[in-house]
C-alpha cells in the first residue's frame, strides 16, 4: 500500500491521534483548531465559519513530511500487534493513546509496551522537483541571452533551492529556484480565500553585492519529481508577491511571504501548485557586476510551507463526520 492509499484508508484513525497534545507536538502545530484532514504532505484545520461554510487552512510541504513522521509510529504499532504476546496486544488496544506516545518516543514505557526498531525507512525522502537550475555563460554573452535561454547548463533536483545573479571569474550565472507542492487534497469543491495565502521560506545564506531583490513566479516544469535543464525557461513573468530585498530577509528563520491575487490563482485544487523564484537582475534584465546569491532550505524540518485558506460548501453535511 502506498502512502496516499494508507492515509485515505486510515484517515479517521490518524485524525483521532493528531487531535491530541502528542499528535500536535509531532507535527509542530501550535494552534488549537481541529485537524479535519491529513495527507502524506499536508494537514487541514477548521479555523471558523463564514456564511455557514467552513473556513479551512491547509499547510502543504514539498515532500511527504507527514508520512515520514507518522508512518514509522504506526508501523511499529502494527508490528507489535502482530508479533507480541497477548498481554502486550491487549495493553495496546486498551490504551491506544498511551501506546501511540510510546511508539512515537514521546513517553516511552518499555516495561509495558515492546520497543520496536525499524531497520530500513521505506518513505520517499523529498520531492525531487524541488531544487534549482542555473545557466552559466562567459561574460561576453549578453545578459539578456543568459536569462532568456531555452535551457540552463545544469539542473540540481532534490537540493536546497537558490537564486543567483552573478558575474564572477569571467562568467555570468543566472540560477532559479523551484518548489512544486501537491495540493490536490484541496479538491475541486474548495473556494480559495484571496489575500491570505502564504509561502514560508527558511533562508540560510545570502551574498548581496548588487542590492538585489527576490520574487516568486509560476513554474511549468515538466516533472513534479525531478528537474531538467530544459525547465530553466519554464517560468512565468508575473510576480506573485511584492518583491523582497535580499537585505530585508531574516536568515535562519522562516520568512512568510503573502501571495497576491496572481499567486492565489496559481494554487491548484486538483494537482500540483508549482512556484519558481528569480532575482531582480533576472526579472528586470539588469546585468550583475558581482556575486549575488540567496538560498533557502528545500526539505526537512525547515522545508518550504505553502499555507492555503479555503472554504467548502458542505451541502449541510458535517465535515467532521
């Protein structure tokens, strides 16, 4: 059973554990809003009602972060239920939350429950479609030709994305970042709320000799799971945020960037929402004279997070049933 099928089949059970103190701690959820849906890469919270329609806020990751956290816990529990003696089996069933805390290593009770060790992780590490593509040419090349090239010279999928507009050692370099999010769990019935949707990016390094800015655009990269040099030109020209200067960004912290109406329109309710990142030397066709680069985390605890607020017309049916 793949991750997606597991989450669909066990949705009710997963939600029962996530709507607890321990479950929220595992996902680093600080808000008390009820969690009403969870997928391998997202969770959805009911934050209120408007005109009798539920208002829901969803957070999406570029990789199956939720699966990586939860599935090993329940795999341990399932192993214990299959192979332990009847006393331990009964204890797990009688105290499901307590045993959940044990297998999650939040409150271990080795005297009461078995300790299970998993030899091999079977979960996808991250979305290979997250990363960067760069085009490097000798600096006698017109900068316009560098940024308007059909293809780049190197693609780095499954890496920390960065943007780069640089002139150095006789070369021009233009690099663009890419982050695809699987947002299909919104479903076609969702109505996305305008003006409140955000991208949270954890910036880790910058070099800013030409006082550049960064902005967010669409991506039509050919694959959601990898990057190719031919994806270099598959980026939009409409900015999805108010451009932010390199200097104003906080390093080693999440910077929350609010999408404008064009950015909201880029959110897919039934597929992948794909974003690209460019520096101002790139989108303004202004040739750099020195090194300029900005990088953010692509996976792990500080991976990019797309937060989407939406409403559903439930037709009178309880979404918590």
